[in-house]
């Protein structure tokens, strides 16, 4: 028998942890030119730290939104108690950023296995320490951050996003729309990066061709400096079409510009073929924090990979951190993953993109930790890998994916569920289901399991209508493929009953639960764990429709069987004891409820630990029940 995971050290009270001096995780300062007007407008909207507000900066990819936010934060750092940067391109990313704040603030959090608990602790800490500036970078959907921002009214919030609308939902009436750099500022940026000699008199023309897009100007300036090429020569090559992608109607001008810069740079790097291959792999991983050693192991060439990254860094295609990780701008990633309509572009052939995708998947397969999701060391390794799994799930959507993706996504789904984060599990489950349907077909058992997983994730975040549709489809397929009494069919029928109950269709839920219990008793036996679970579910449904007497009888029978079959300390027994106590309380048998809750809490704390979700639920139920117990006279 495997030894239980050590109980993590309890987190201190959030109110007892003071704001450390200089609290900040801003990215390394970069060359930042101009934007005086926008900085002034942003300072006016934010109040420079003197009031609690939320503001959004929107604009095209590569326009400099993140750079502007970082420049504002550095200029006004004295006005805030601290500054915390969150990569918020998904709900999971935003929550992970808050968990990282908890790790920064208290040593006890470093090995804590539950990122949701850390996120909640960070929210509590921020609520008790007003004046911290939170920068929510690269938000794709305002709904990913709306609830988190609403939970933190004492913090200041600055959001960057490509989106222009929807910000009224976080009380931003007029987001700051960021446009291209003014011409003089763009030329200044190019000149600083490339040198006055290389920029010459053609700097203005080159910046104009680049649409005064800051990211493009930055990368071309680095290109000129590294290649020793003049702006005039670059403009001539650009206009001759040697570095321009095909002008497909569906590509926006910024996309065409970045595609052209990307192609010109890889043309220049043709003497380092591994540079292009490495960049292609990085396009499928998270934009920040890819360990260099992952790439060295994947290509089995440590020296070659490091030289490729050195050259890519010199051309500003990637950024290297002192901690041994590499980052890539999201726009560069998107260009790298996109098949070009230009037949002359030999850097984005379908086979090259597919090969890079397979290599990225292989890297993640190698890096996925083994062991209990809740064990602190295992959880810490997952914390490093998960941003890359999440990024892969998003970027691979709608594409042909290798079969190995399914295994990665299934394990990642299990991690998010174990850590109580179903919202983060949804993109993972959607990716897994798409892969199963493609590789195994709609009725394969693995496909049905994946569809059921996605339904469960939808239900957990309140998308119950979508869950019902999926559960109904799974049940119909199970009955057709496996038969009415197969254990998987019974489980599917049970899941659908739970979803019906969640949407108020309790009559239908009771009918399904009764059918499940009858089949479980007939097929599995009265004391099988699945039968006990089914009996517990039916008791809850009876209680929902007012059949409380029948509910109590079932709960009492379930608890007795759990204690006999599973033991008094089994998690299912603890849940059954809690449920019976709750039902006793509902009919006024408060004293009996307290006795059961106290017994359950003692065992939960001993077996599961003081911070386990089940322990917290039982503790809360006991406290609520004790509050209504009449005082003895």
C-alpha cells in the first residue's frame, strides 16, 4: 500500500503576512520609446495609484500593449503597495498567477500541492492589503478575469488585450486604444537598435513599410544590427517581394508585416537550420518559461540548441532569461504556426509545422510527472508543465493532432480536477475529445469517456445545459454499444441524473437514480462501492423532492454499509456520514447531526489533513449546525 502524501504545512493567516518591500515581478526592462501621450492618459485613468480603479489597454498583437503597461508600472511604482504581473490569456493562467503571488509571499506555500487554495489565500491577502497593482496581461476573454477582479475591490487593475469591447463588465467605460507608434518614435526605436549608420536616411521609409508596428520595428532593428544590413537595403528587398509573404486577402496588414519580418529573419538564419526548427517547436508551447534543457533533450544537441537560441535572441525572435528559460512573443508564435499562402516561403511547409507539433507533444510527454497529483513535489512539477499543456490545447484546436496529444490531455485533465479547477480543465477536455473523435471515432469507449469528462467540467462551472446535452449523447451511445446494464452505462445514467437534478429536472433525476440503483444491486451486488454511491445519490434526490423520510433511510443504510465494507476512515464513508448529518439537521435532529459531524471532522483531519476540501466542507457544516443548537440551561 502506498504511504499517504505528507500533509502540507498550513498557510499563515493572510492578514499576518505584510507587504514585502519592493514587491514586483515586472518583466525585465526593455527598450521603450515614446508613448508619452498614452502614458499620460493611462496615468490619468488609473489615478497613479491614488484611487481604486480598473483600466484596459486594447490593440493589435505586437502594438506594444504589454510594454506600455510595464512602462506605466515602473514609472508609478511608488504609488502602489506592490505590483504583480499575471499572464491572463486564460482563467487557468490568471489563477496560476495569483497562486504564484502566494508562493512569493509566504515560504509555506512553496510546496503546497493545492494551487486553488493558494489562489484563494492570495485573494484574501490582497483584500487585506489594499493598493497593490495587478496587471492582467493578454486577456483573451473578459469573463476569464471578471470574477477575480470583482473579488479584489481594494486592488488596482490594469488589463491588456487585443479585444476592444466588453470592458464595461469590469467597469471600464473607455479602454485606452493603442495604435501604431508615431513616425518619429518608430524611427528613434529603429535607430537605437540598429545604430544611426545602419538606419540612415531610409529609417522613415522602413518604419512606414512596417506600419510603425513596434514589434516589427524592434525585430527589424535587431536584424539590421545583427546582419550589418542598412535600412535602405532592407527596404529594397522588402519592396522587391523577397521578404514579403503572399498577400492573401484573409491576412490583415499587421499579420502580413509580421509574416514578412519573420520570413526575412529565417532566411538570414538559414546557415543555422536548427534555429528555425527550435522556433517552430516553441510556437506550440507557452510564450514564457520553456526550459532550455527541454529543447536540448528533444533535439539531443545541447550546444546546437544553445547556439540556435543565441542567434534567435540576437534577432529578437526569442528572449532568454537568466533562469535558463526562453520566451517567444505570441504574435511570433502565431505566425510560426500558420501555413503561408506564399509558395515561395520554404519556412512554413505543412510537414515542418506538423513535425514541430509532434516534437512539442513529445517534450510534454517526457516532462509529465508521475505520481499522486496532490503530492507536493509532483504538484510542483505539474505547475511548471501545465502552462505549456494549456497553450498546446488552445493552439491545437481545430488542427490535426498526433495521437499522443490525447494521453497528455487526459493526464492534465486529471491534474486540474484533483486540484479543484474545472474551469481550467475545459480547454484540456475539449482538446482531448477532439483527438479521440478523430483517432477513434464517436462511439469508441475512450471517446465516450472523454465526452463525459467534458460534460463534468461544464457542469462544474455552471454550464449545465451543455453538460446535459453531452451526458444524454454519452448515455445513448453506451446503451447502444455496451448495453443497458454495463457498468459504464450505469455510470453514464448516474451522471445524467445528476445533471438533470442540477437544472431542476428532479423528477427525471429520481427516475434515473432509481433505475441505476436497481441495476447496480442486480448486477454488482448490494455492497459494491458503485452501489453505495448510487444509493447515496438517490437519497439526495429524494431529499430534493421532499421525500425526506426515505432519504434518511437510504443514508443510514449507506453509512452502515460503507463502515462495514470500506471501513470507518474511508473517504466515501466520511462523505456518507456528512450527508446523513446534513439530512438529520434538515429535519431538526440537530443534536444527532452535531455528533456525526464531529466524528466525521475528527477522522477527516487525521486522514485527509486540515486543508483538504472535504475537511473544509465538514468543518463548515459543523460550525453552521452548532450555531443553531439551543443553549443548555
